[in-house]
C-alpha cells in the first residue's frame, strides 16, 4: 500500500479528512482512484495543494493519477506557484495529457494577464495556438487592435475563430457593438478557411449566433445561409443536425421564411422535433401562444412516431422527449407533459421529466396539481428527488416555511429507498438545503443520520465519496463538528 498522510485523529475531527482517510486505505487500485476523484478536488477547493498533490500521487492507476495531477497543477498555476505547477506537470506520464496540462498552465497565466510567463511556458509546446488565443482574449479588454493583431498571427483557423468570437463577446458586454461586429466579420473569413466540412459549418453557425447576440440579424442571416448552403453538400448523418441549427438560427434572426426552408430539409425525426421545440419557444416569447402549443404538439407527435429502427441516438431521443414534457408544463399543459414523460424509456430521464413538471406547477402556484404529479412516480427515490426540487422553487420564491416542509417530507420517505448510496445522496441533498435555509439543527440531524447510513455501505470507495460530499455543508456554512458528528465519524472509521 502507498504511503498514507491522514491520521485517525485528523480524520475524526474533519469530514474531508475522514473521506481521505478511508480512501487512502482502500486496497483496490480502482477503488482508491474513485475515492480520490472526489477527495482531491475538494482539497483543491480549500487551497490545500500540497496535500492534494500527495494524495493524487498515491493513486496507483496511472490514468487516474495523471488526471488528478493535472488538476492540481492547474490549481497551482492559479495560485501563482508556477514552479510547483510545472513540476507536477512534468510528473504526468501520459504524453498528450502532459502537453495539455502545460497548455492549461500557460492559458491560466494568460487569463491572469501574465503574458511573459504564458509565452515562456507555452514555448515548451509544439502548438501554441490556444495560448496565443488566450493572450489575445485577455488583451482585448484594454487593446482591441493589439488583440486582433495577435489573432491574425496565430495561423490556425479554428483557434482564430474561437478567439475572435470570445473577443466579440467581451466587446458586446462592454457596449462596443461595432468592435464586436468587426471581430465577427473577421471570424467569418477565418471560418471559411477551415478544411473539415463539419467543423467549418459548426463554426459558421456559432458565428451566426454571436451576430444575433450582437443585434446584427442581417449578418447572422449571412452566416447561417453560408452554413445552410454548405450543409446541402454533406452526404452523411450530420446533415440533419446542421439543418436544425440553421433553422433555429434563421428563426432567431427573425427570418421565418428561411427558417421554414431549412426545416423542410430535415429528415431525421429527432432533429425535426428538436427544431420544432425551438420554434415553439420562440413563438411563446412572441406571445404567439397557440402557435407555440401547436408546434410543441407536432414535435411530440413526430418524436413519438419514431420507430426504433429510425432512431440514431436513443439517449438523445429520451432527453428531447423529457424536454418536451417539461415544456408542455411550462405552456400550462401538464397533462400533455405527463403523456410525453410516459414515452421516455430511460427511468432516470423519465423521473427527471416528471420532477420538472412538478417544479413548473409549483412555480405556477399549482401546488395541488404538483401533488397529483408526485403520484406518477414509480420509485420512491424519484418522488423524494422531486420534493427536494420543489423545495428549491419555494426557496427561490422566498417561501421558506413551505420549502422546509417539503424537505421534511422528503426526509421522511428516504428510509423507504433500498439503495444505500442513493439514500445517502438524497439525505445529503436534504441537509444541504436545510443549511441554505438557515436550519442548522436539521442540517446536522440529517448529516448524523447520513454518517450512520454510510457506515453500512460495504464499498469503501462509495463510503469515501459520500463522506466527501458531506464536507462542504460544514465548511461552507462555518459549522463546527459536534459530539454527534464526531461519534458518527469514529464509528465510520472503525466499522
């Protein structure tokens, strides 16, 4: 077993240390790696980079170790400990990840305005395009001409397009619409230089969206038309995806005719339905509510009619059907929303869709209807998750008493869930929400119950991960561990 750094005394007095203590003593390489994937980022959040580095370095699985060292290295760069950042980067065994980490260090320096350090560190790379782009983006806040000059010298079109779009966003946010348009027009020229068809079309659509944000619909239409014409030349499965992007782009550019023209080109039912959902949302924003409902209903019918043999991506189909379900509720048609949710074949996506419908109803002050929706859940875990999500809506509406009551109700049902890990996650979610609402006693009570539950989980990696998830509730809210928590941790460490 690798060297350990957390003593039992330290672990008993600190939840994150307890998670690390458990993780360090896991004999399985995969189990220890899984544990440290939760523990190391948490220590980085605290700024304890030395300990995070030691814990990362103790992971035996090379891939997991390298990923964690990369994470620690970037954090060191953000703390301006560049020497240690580079030392950790050099310790990464996998060549591509080591190069990526050095690039990330250089980019962090550029983002902090430390251009000399960024250039020096980036000089170790074979390709410096992303580093130069980061320098240009940061420089644009004070020197637009200088930033554009840097971009012009990059010599790699995708990086140039990405940098110019980012700079355009900065100019738009500062009120310099002319500067934003200047950058976006330049990016169009670079986008046309991209050789790979799908990549070029994607960038053209991105530029079109940026023109929309800059309030230049005329130029947005130009970008989307370029993408549309080039999509016609494609002969692969990406055609429908890009036609959908163009249709929505034209719509957001206030060109209904061109939007419908692009829509007519789509053959895949998932992409067609996705576009119609976008059309429905746009109509709703324009107060054309009947049109919005008709478009959404058409999207639902098209997606429902898609046979398995026609489906290219089942996950995408399920996610879209869940989105349609939630959107029906948003349009005041929760019954249709439930019909759509019933069509979702993935249990988790279905539960999420039903939960979103309940949340929308609470937002619309339809609490009784939301209660009826809860009866649709097939699993207790889905109902509990929905109750917690409904409490978030109540909290956002500043109805604290209602929010607390919903969390209390959720906690009362958690014991009915057979899976220990899922039960622990939901209990932690309840404790987190109690803390947000200033209910320290309830947050502590939920945590103490959770520690007892975690001690019953057999898998040590899951134990460690669940304890690490609890830690922020105490650190972020300034809670000191009490006797009950300390006893729970001791029981956990000795069980």
